[in-house]
């Protein structure tokens, strides 16, 4: 199992190096040695995942305040899947089995909730 994670991590890091080269080419004000430090790109990816994950709570809070009761809008589940996917990518890169398991299970739960939402909507339309 760990060799699969290590292989995936190496692939993710290779992608980060490729993105670094692209960024340095397109944005010449970035440091030339950015491709030698893929961890800098991956830290941005990690924070991006955290941002997406946090947005789901902010949206849920705003909707609940407006309704004056607890509301979980459908977009909550989409932000959950987006943030969870990016954080899973980051966890695989870090080769952290605890976060990998947590985010992997979370993605299943978020997708399952979307299934329930759309099944209910389909049944209500009949």
C-alpha cells in the first residue's frame, strides 16, 4: 500500500514541477528556482484545499443565518468534494495515511449525500 502511495506522491510532485516550470515561463517575475522547490507549489495547493473546505462552512452559515435555522445547501456538498479532493491530493503527496483515510472516507460521504439530494429532488418531481 505504501509503495502505491509513494508512486502517486512522486507523480503529484512531478506535476508540481511541471506547473512550476509553466508558472516561471508565463510569469517571469517568479523566482527561476521555483521548479527546484515543488513543495512551494504544494503548499499553495494545500491552502487552496483548505480554502475550498472552509467555504462550505461559510456558505452554510450565511444560508442558515438567512433562514434563521440550520440549512445545508447543495453547494455545501460540492465545496466538500472540491476541498476534500484537493486535500486528498495534498495528503497523498505528503504520504500521510491518516489524512488520506480521513479525506477518502469524507469524499465517499459527500458524494453519497449528493446522491440523496438528487434522488429526493427526482422523486419530488414525479
